């Protein structure tokens, strides 16, 4: 698993700001590694400029945005909406 710089900033923000959301993100990341395109968080492929990326719902407001290819998960963002 890899993080972009902004993805890592988002992830560390939640570790400091909200333990419950941080745990939810950890659970979603585990699920993404096992089944990147199915499972919890209503995974959906993104379109337009974000074609190839996927999104999962963390909360009503926040989304986990990631890219998965060749067995490698790259976290793009996990705060706000795409």
C-alpha cells in the first residue's frame, strides 16, 4: 500500500482528529486490499479526470479515493469529497 503526499496528510489528520473515523479508514483500507472493487463503503469507479480511480464512503461527507493496479493500492485522499 502506498499513499500520495496529500493522501498521507489526510490519513494522519484523522489519526489526530477523530479516532472513530481513523478506525473506519483502517477498516476500509483492509477491505480494499482484499477486494478492491467490492465490499463496504459502496465502492464506485470515478469518471472524468478521475477515471481509473475508485471511491468508498467513509462518512456522509468524506470519501476514500484510491487507485488499485498490479496488486498495489495507492491512497489518493481520505478527507472531503472528490
